[in-house]
C-alpha cells in the first residue's frame, strides 16, 4: 500500500546496522536508495492510494447504513415486544425493565457489527471489553448489587408502578423501576431516586396492596362530657359519609384518661383510594359538629394552688 515507505524499510533491513559503517557500504546503500527512488512509480502510488481511500469510504458508508437500519430495527423490536407484553397483561414494572434491557443488549450487538464492518478485530475488542468490564465491575460492585436488587424486586414484586410505598425514610408513589434505582414521587411532587440494593433489603410499607384501609382518629373530650353522647354523635357523622364502609362497622372506644382530656379512639374502614380524603374531611366534621351535641374539646391546663402560711 505504501511503496515509498517500503523502499526505505527494505534498504534498511538488508543488513544489520553496526555502530560504524565503512564509506563504501554507505555509498552503496545511498546508490541503492537513489535507484529505487528513480524507479518509483508515482502514478501507481496515487492509484493505490485513491483505491484504498475509496474502499475506506465505502466501508464507512456501509457501516453508517448498518447502524441506522439496525437502530430502526431495535426500536421496532422494542415496540413489538412492548405490544406483546401489553396483550399478555405483563406487569408494568417488569415490562419497563425488560424493554430497557432488550434495548441495551441489542444496541451493544449493533455496535459490534458496525465495528466489525469497519475492519476492527472484534475478537480482540471483546477481550479488551471483557477485561475492562471486570475491572469496572470490581470498582462498581455497588452498581452490580443495585442491578441484582432490581431483578429481585421484579421477581418478588413487593411493590409495582403506581403503588404508594414508604421505604428508606421516603414515602411516595412509584413512578418507575429502573435497572439500578426506583423512582418515586412524593405528595409534593418531589422525585426521589432510591438505589435498588438498599430498597430491596429494607422494610417496605406498601399502602396500595390491600383494597381497603382502616382510618384512625384520636379525639379528646373534656372530663364531665357524656361519652355515650360523644360516641353516638361520632358514629352519626361517619354514617353520613358514603365512603365509610358499613362492614366492618366503625367503632368508638375510650382509649385513655389523659391529664386534660378523655381520649376516644375512632376506627373506620374505607377504600384505599379514599383514605386521605376520609381522614381529613371527617377531622373537620368532628371539630364543627361535635360541639352541637354538647361535646367540648379541652386544652392542656394546670391548676395552681397557693397556700398561705
């Protein structure tokens, strides 16, 4: 491919180079170099260079075509898999995880094909990539653990996309289960990323698993108020709320005789989706309606007795 370079290398390689060469040898080598330069065919050199450059350009065009066509095929394949998962009612969390995994794997295969088309030795590249992967894997062992944690979450399914959970000191709705982390959105729409390894081994409160939840209130009434009257009024307020389930029926118990109040524990059941609205709205109803039945809400107080000596 490079005749001009070969002339110099051939002359230099004919005999080993001692420390000091005689003048006759140096003149002979110089004459041989001049002769080869005189016989050098520049037209053939330019034709070979143009041929090689054309072949390299063709390989680049072919590699680009393979890349863009392959990328279109990968996107199409991911869409077909997603449609198949949807028809078979595959869990949303598992569907998102598999979609990303398939995209990453096929993209790596496509890159290998493109590199091989350019003439790079893929075997050596794979060996180099394997060594680099091993080194990176040892350095990023936590990342591998997060990936394993994501797989365990998808297999064991302690929560799914759309569930409201509490874990690692964070509470929110699960938006996405990624390869290495779980994305949740808090009530004030903050986006929290929790590593899968830590959440897979943590205690998880999943508030969305059951279809019903119990709502608890603690209501303090004054000493001297009629507990039966307060109980009846509270049950009437809850009975007027259609979201409160009739079975199990709401109950009102005396929970504690506190310093300044008699504390009543109120328990009622509602659908999971209505939990917070039932809790907050009936809090307001208790405050507004119980005084109409002669029930008062005490405040902390202290009696001080002054003794004169």
